[in-house]
């Protein structure tokens, strides 16, 4: 069985419309404009949305919930908690960079951690949500990494390491990826989803629509088995500004105007 055919959440999460979806903000203190745009989106969401989904890679990296004590994550958690306090539930899914986001951060952010994948029911639409990395089954090296790093016992071992060791490991992983990004030539290839994995997830979840991020290839795809919305990553500090959100309500999906 392919890794994409992992068991979808048994139950369906019913949420109020309009629901907003964002992903891959890669928040880090080094990207102040991106953080400012996120805070503006939260302001808008408080007025216009009834549910907010953040579909992974919310932080550039996360090495354990002790990070919640640092000023930057604290400010982010407080901003999310303000939205939740205004009556808009916030749901957080793990990405491949922040899969160690834990219950402590979620509590401080007033957010609910979601399993990947999760099926939602919103305004009569059944939709499967995933970060998207599990669909990139052609990247066997990454799938192996994912397989091991998502094992709870491996995570417990990692989290038991001193924070300074974990930081060292995270910096090493990050500098490898930065080196890849700064290579001259065409933009770095993040890998794309495998059509068979998309078909399997739609089939196994009994849905005809999917929303994911991760691939940095924002688009609306009409797949043979359903609709697939790919969210953009966010970056308002670099040369190609992007920070879009997707909305779902009774009328279906709609891209929200880009913020800058
Ligand atoms: Mn990702």
C-alpha cells in the first residue's frame, strides 16, 4: 500500500462557513513583512471568516514546544489566540518543517491540532485537507525520512535531546535547504504530488475535493477524481511577494485577494 493511502481521519470535522485556508507561511523572525501580513489576515478573518485552517509549515522550523517561550512564537501564539477569542476556531495541521508543534503551543494559541489528512464538512462540501508532503510519493528519499520522523518513539527520543543539540540538527537541515534554494539557475524543485497518491486519498476519504499546500505550486486542478486546490506559500520579504488565502462557503471555493 502506498504511504498516501494512510487511513484518513475516521470522523468528519464539521465547521462553520466561510472557512479560510492558508499554508506554508514559514514564519520566522527574519521575515517581518510576512508576519505583518499574517496579522492583517487574522484581523480580516475575525470579521469575515468563521473558521481558519493553517495547513502546515506555519513555522520555518520547530524543534519542540520549549520554543513557545521565545518572544517570536509567543507573539504568533498570542495573535492566534486573539482570533480564537473572537469566536473563530483555529485549526493547525503539521507540515514537514513544524511537525513537532505540540499541545503546549496549540493551547497557547487557542488552536486545535489536526491529523493529516482530515476530512471536513463545510457548508455542505466534504473536503479532504492535507499538508501535501504525503502525496509526493515519487520522492522516495523524503518518504523514508517522513516515515521515520513521524514515529512517536523517534520524536520522543529527539525531544529528549538537549535543546542546543536539537537546534544544531535543525540548523544543519535548514542550511542544507537554504544552500539548495540559493543555487543559481531555475527555482528549486520542491517536487510535486503523484497523481496516483491524489486519486488514492480522494477515494479513501470519500471526497471529491482536496486542499493542500507544500508544493509551492498554487493552482486549481480539475483531477479525474475531483477538485484539487493547491495553496501558495507566503513570502512578503523576498522579490516575489505572495500571500493568498482560499475561502470555502456554500457557493464553493474562492481565492481571496492577495495581501501585501
Ligand atoms: Mn511543506
